[in-house]
C-alpha cells in the first residue's frame, strides 16, 4: 500500500510517469485493470479525475491515440457502466462515505443502490425537464468504494446539480 501511495504521489507531483504504450493493439482490459486497481482508487482523493489525466497522457503519447482511447472507452463501459456524470467526487468522513455525482437532473431520481465486491452499483432513471419536453436517461454506474461500508445503510438525494449517495461505515 505504501508503494502505491508513493507511486501516486510521484505521478501527481510529476516526478514519475507511466511508461506510454506506443502500440494500442497491445492494450487490453488487463492493462487497464492493473493500472486502475483498488489500490489506485484507495490512493487518490479524486480517482476519476486522475484516471482521466493518465488516459489523456497515454492517449497523446500513443502512435494510435484514437485506437487507445477506444479501447479505454470499451473497458470503462464494461467496468463502470454508463452514467451522465461529468465528475465523481468522494468524501471520506469519520462515520460515513459520501459520493457526489455531477449530473443534470430536476427531481430526485428513483435509484437502486447495491454494494458487491467493494463496488457500488447504481441503477435507475434520471429525469431532466425543459419548458417543452422531458428527457429520461438510464442510470447504470459502477463505482469502486472502500471496504468497511454498511451495505444496508445507504441514502441518496439530489442537491442542486449533484446527486449524492451517503453510505454509513460499519
């Protein structure tokens, strides 16, 4: 764990970098699985932003940036599902774990929350109303969460342009 935190520190401060992949055909799901494992999520305060930064650097260093990005997108879809969240924020408090998703939604979505193998599964539907229409989007998101959360004590609500999920710790 200390090695991962130190490596993450080096990556964030720019003192180290991940070796770029030149040939995108070498990249498969196991590459991304090893790069973005549970230790990566535990070591980063904003793991999805850090993931975006790493993929942007890797893609631009690749000889086939579109192919590299496409392989990442397929892996991401299979691993974390689809969700129109622009940003995902974590707050690790003393007794609770809070996840805040930046989304455009007008009313509290009807969602199902479930934790399986330290991954929060969020399913349901978002509704966005305009003056003349109503748009519905399906929620299907998988979010890595730390161990030690109470699977039976989860609460979600809308607050401004954010959808919040609070999970009690055990």
